[in-house]
C-alpha cells in the first residue's frame, strides 16, 4: 500500500483524511438538475457507482466499530 492516495474524492495519507479541493470546485460548478431526463441520468450514474462500490463498502463497514 502506498503512503498516500485519493479515494472517493478524499486525500488519504497515513496520518489524515482531507477533502480534495479540486473535486469540491468541480461539483460546485455543476449545473442544477432541472429536468426529469437529467435527474434520471444522474440517478443512473449514482446507481452504477453504488453497485460497483457497495461490495467494498460492506467489507469495510464490517470491520468498523459502531458504538
């Protein structure tokens, strides 16, 4: 494993997790969803990402202590 990297828009290193400012700027410049078609496209992308990352998230969630 490397010393640092970017995971889901966060800069992760051995000692910290920080938000990637470039991602925030890009997201803030996106146009609002103003039609049913644009909302459907957005939800398709979210659904795809969820299906790709869901198995990984469940494996990580199983080791996190919830209290």
